[in-house]
C-alpha cells in the first residue's frame, strides 16, 4: 500500500494511492495516517479494502507529510561509505545518531526556507524508515517486524550551523521546513529489500546525488535494533538513514542552495519530491502553493 495525507497544512486527510496513481480517500476507515493507523492489525485491515471502491480525490491537492504527529525524528550521520569518503570522514565504528526536530517536517512538495543568515544550506536524499509498533531492545533478526513502511526524506542541513557553530548537529538540521517527508508511506510488504534501492537528487535539473542503499554502512535492520537499545521507538517515529555522495558540501568547490532554486529527489519504489527554495527574509507564513 501507498498511504498518504492530502490537503492544507494542519488539515490533512488520509488517503491511499490506487494502481493508476489516483488518490483515494480513506476517511471512512481512519481519521488520519498517524501512530494509530500504523499498527500491524490496522494495516492488515486496510490492505484488504477494495481501493477502487473508495472515493476518488479530484484535482491536484497538496500532499502533506505521509505520517502525522511524529514524536521522534531520528537521523543517522555518515552512514554511506561513499558519502563518508567524499567528506574525508572516517567510517564510524558505531552509528552516529542525532535528532531532528519534528517541527521541521513538511510535505514532500512544500517550499523550503533558506534560514536567515544561512550561507551553507545543503541537501540530502535519504531513506526514511517509519516505525509501526513499539520497539525496545529488539534483536536485529526481528527488527523489520517493527517497521510499518518506508518513505523519501530530504534531510536538509545548514552546514555552518551544524559544524561551525559549536554544540550538536541538531541546530543545523532542525530549521523550519528542513524535513520534507513523503510523498507516501510505502508499506514494508511492498519493498522486497530496502538495501537495494536506487536514489537520486537534482538541483535545477543538475544531478548531484546518485546512489543506492546498498552502500549503507549500517543497514535498516541493524539501525532499528541498535537505536532500540538506547530508546523506545514508537509508531509514527521516523528514522532517516543517511545519504549517498553528492551533497553540496562535498562538491569542489562546495555548492549550497540559494533562493528560487528547485530540488527534485526520489527513491526507487518510494516516489519523488520537489521543493522550491525561498529566503527567510521574505517573512513567508506558510509553505506550499495551495
């Protein structure tokens, strides 16, 4: 299944994508795509619906984040061997974990704000793992049973805030709009192997990132188990699993985002995102064109 949320920010409705790519409304069965929807029991109930019988959504509505009310947005740093090489970083002996504020989460096609005083806003296409049931001290062998599905994440980063302004990475990762998520949550049964997915990112039509989840240092199964040793993972939590090479910081010379640029990114089987950048000094109060 490809579950999604559509409508104005804060007023999203639950939906599902049919085989022809049309949005079908799920409101008669669930209130939203949130923690309560992602349990194995609820996903099983939704999986047997005749999608073609559901109301078809007309027009071209805004897509919201594919999961709502996320409590934890956990990210993994330097988790691709080829990305670590481009940044001249040592391969970490254990996963590097950091938190990204859930308030950074926006829809997959919402506008992205270049923060005030930012000079080094960067992009990162990443595989998102969405938790479906509470995981605590789970084994690596059992870890995928706690995953509801997967999605595309753009882990936007302000490199000066992240690396040159002291402290943890969070302040360079949690700026408003720095977490586009979606377009949809693809349930785990639809993805045969999360370690064999092609991924890419373009800026203004130029291909910067082209990689595969098969170069992850620590795979999805390991990460879910590892993180659950330090904290409970709850339904709706998102793990963003790292990025392949081609980030702006790794270019020679480095290339960073400016206002009025277009990002397009995607992961095999999980859909695509598109964002337009704007400057924070414009004092925009909303994101997305809807």
